[in-house]
C-alpha cells in the first residue's frame, strides 16, 4: 500500500529559510563603572599570576646550572 504524503509548496520552504522575527530584543544594559573596574582587576590579577608563575618557575626548569656550593653529606665529613 502506498503512503500518501502531503506536498509542501516550494515557496513555503524557501520562505522558511529566510524568516526573520519582527520582535527586536531589548537593548543591552551598559556596564557600570564598578563592574568595569572589577573586570579589569580580575584580568590584571590573572595576568600577574601567570607572570609570577613564569618568573618563579623558570629557574626550577633550568637544568644546565650546577650548584654553587658542594653538597656533601654529614657522614662523609666525619671520617
């Protein structure tokens, strides 16, 4: 048995592709001065934290340096 499908006019399908709503969204509220200051403070804190971690982490990653003082154990000093 054949299923009967309703034909959809091509013009209706083409119009549905470019349908735009006529309802405009409300305008966005502007950020207050305190919100802008808070956002910039958080950003500066993040950048300072990354810079500090790089500053303190690079000497630990430097493998070419030899220790400036000799590392001798106490057992070898008591002979």
